[in-house]
């Protein structure tokens, strides 16, 4: 039986839904399903390691950057149907992955989404400034578009001993900016 968590945008209430029940207090569900920008932003801010956020089909124009700053490995964003995420005009990127993992390689997945930065901004920005471990990002059926002079995908490795690796399976990218620091990049 699958579980889905609904988080109010103001974080005032979290509920887990299953096929047989409509209420529960289990905030540690492995799957969180969202359907609005507010729910998406709140779910990403509250995401725990190993948790997948399912995004219901639609166009999501963010009000801020979606910061994937987990201190533990695992998790992801997964589109259910056609999902388009566009960055906020004032944010540097639509999605920022900059984990704070200190004990193991960090892994995160994006699946079945289209990502575009706000005007002249970055779509997906991957950094390793807050970790001393490898960062692996898995992209499956992900399209990342540039926006004016912004780059679709920007990868900046600031750690000379650990690589950032992007594994891509299906989808397209308009432009990539890569700043390697490690010979494994």
C-alpha cells in the first residue's frame, strides 16, 4: 500500500494518506505527493533522506529556489504526468542541489520533469560547497532548458578530492556550464 504525505504551505499540518485512510500523523512517509507551488516548496524544505516527492502534473512557477540541502543521502523529485518547473525571477536557479552530507556519498534523483530557470537564470545548479563527499545526481527523462543568457545546467565542484557526477537517462539539456576541481569530474 503506498503512502502519500500532504504538507500545507505554511507547514501548519502534515498528513499521510494511503489508499485506505485519509488521515495519519506519520510525517516520515517515503512518498510525499504535492499539487501546488506552495506544497512543493514546503515539501522540499521539509524533505528527509530517502523521501521522494511526487509532483502532480502541471506547470509550477516557483517563488524561490528549490534548495536540496539534505544532510543525509537519498531522495528525489518525481513528476507524475507532465510537470514543468520554472524558477522564480529573483532566484539564481530553479533547483539548487548543495547537500551537507559528511558521512557518505550523496545521491539524489530527478525524474520526469522539465526544468527552466527564471529570466536569464540557471535551471539546475549542482554544488558541493557544504560537503566533503561525492555528489551523484541521477536524471531520468528530465529536460532542462536555458532561459535567455542563463545556463540550463551548471555544475561547480569546489572540493578538490570529491567528484560531482551527473547520470542522465533520457531528456534534453540546452546548455551546460561545468567548473571541475577534481580529476574525476
